[in-house]
C-alpha cells in the first residue's frame, strides 16, 4: 500500500468516524443539563449536526437531501438566534407558585397571602410591589362591609398589575365611594372568562347579592376572545354560529407561537384580528350584559379602555364611537377612558399599565356615572375626598 492509499484511507476514516464522533461531542456540549436557553436554536443546530453525521455515511440523492435539510436548519437557527438575542432582557417575576394553569380560565392564582412581585427591563427595575390575595384568591380590596356591593371584572388593568394593593382601581373606587368592593380581575383575562364564570355560576355565592357590576374592557380584548395570542391557551373559547354565541371548548396554542422569529415576522400577520373577531367579542360582552340584567338583576357599567389606536380599529372596520354605541345598545352604562393627559403621566413608565393616578381618575368617572344613571346610593359621591380603609 503506497502513501497515497494510506492518506485516502485516513481521510475516509476521519470522515466516516471522526465526523460522527465530533457531532456527538457537539451535542453533549450543546445540551447541558438544566440549560434551556435558546432551546429552539439548539434543537435546529442539533438536527443540522445529525444531518452532517448521516450525510457523511451516504452518497447520491440522499446526501443531497440531507445537505438541503442541514442548510434549512442552519438558516432557521440563524434567524431564530438573531431575534432571541435581540429580545429585551424583560423579566417579570412573582413569588413561585403564585400562578398556575387552569382548566376553566387558562390561568388562575394558587395561594393566598402577600406576594412580592417585580419587573425589570434590561436591568432597570420598572416596579417592585406587593400583591395580596385573599382567601378566595381575589386581589385584596379593603372596603366597608355594610354598603352597596360593587363587583369589578376585567384583566390586568382591573387586577392592578405593577401596583401595590392601595393603588388598584377597585380599591380607589372603594376609598372614594365607601362601597363594598371585590376585585375579580386577573392578568391576561378577557370578557370570555367573566362570561364563562357567570354562565357556570362559579362566583354566584359571592356576586349573587351584588348591586352593581363593573366590566373593564379594551379593544385589545378582541384578540383574546379570538384566542389569537399563545398565552390565551386554556381560556374559554366562544364562537358565533348563525348569529348565536356558543361555547366551543377552550383556546389552544401552537408550538411555533413561542418562537421569537414567529412573533417578529409572522405573528403581526397571522394573529391579526378581523371584523368577525370583533363581532364575537361584542357578542361576549352582550351576553355578560344580558346575564347582569336577567340573572343577577343589576346594572352593568362598561369601562372602555384603550380607545385611541385608529390603526387597530380600522383593521376591525369599527370606531371607538361605534363600540360605545354598541355597548349602550346592550343597556349598559358606558364610561369611556378618554383622558387627555400625557400617556406617561397616567401609566407605569416602561410597562404601560395604568398607574394609581389614572385609577383614581377612573374611579371618579365611575362614581359619577353610578350617581347619574342608577338608583344606587353610594355612601359618598364622586366629589368626596377619598378615605382609605384605615381611616374609616
């Protein structure tokens, strides 16, 4: 055997044995225990490595197909890796065990008591607050026991994300009016969860004797009732069939919705709500209004938030005034959020949720609407000075 033959033999041996061994080592390094960062990128790279290892043992058409597959995997890893590395360092942490997946609502609270919560963006603390949940796992609201009973329903705005207990909208309303107030808002919810709970009678023990319901909603709830965002998985799903609203199971999420590349490139197109989605959202709100009137026999106040995005509303072929008119057709009392102060003065900087100042303004508007449009006699009117629970 001459030198050339030996060299060719060594090259073939290195290609057929060395490449697979190198791939195995690369996979071991890539998938370190308990390291889940960049998981989609790692999986794509792993498939690329395996493709190279197999291609080293094949020839012809199969090898060409494997090379094509490897190229696609590397391309995906590059795009996904780019968008993952350019995501802001956004960390929203709460006490472990505070939230859980829920078969009825999609998400729910786990344990009562105070929970320390903070949000940071790129190392900057946006808020550091305490959420107190009562024994029914509702956001705690201190209010008078013997007073007209007002029940708030909504999402993170109602719950009071980013705020201490004393700054939430339900607490501001209780402090202003002296009413007995409970907060059924929860982060990520839409009117679908409120309707589902009312239809199933899940809160009837606590809300059946209420004097007033307040539903805080917003145009972006159209997305949520349509199950478009991935994090709505598990939430009640309603559909319109022949003009009739029906419960159609629960929202589902797809694996690709968790990809950064999907969220940046495809979600703005794939998850764009339609006018049909807006009609479903309005039907859900109408069903809540009907139940408030017929089952619970209480007035419903709709606090309509986030009304100033003309591009969003234009895609739905609807205007903010149209929404208010549709809500009024439901025999609801409509309180629009049409504040004119600068956005940053009324919302948590860097986060966007309402701050305590906006909640106090909204509480006065709600109190004025109750005084004007209902027969409910609140202990104090909209012009009264707020009194905290500790001063009563």
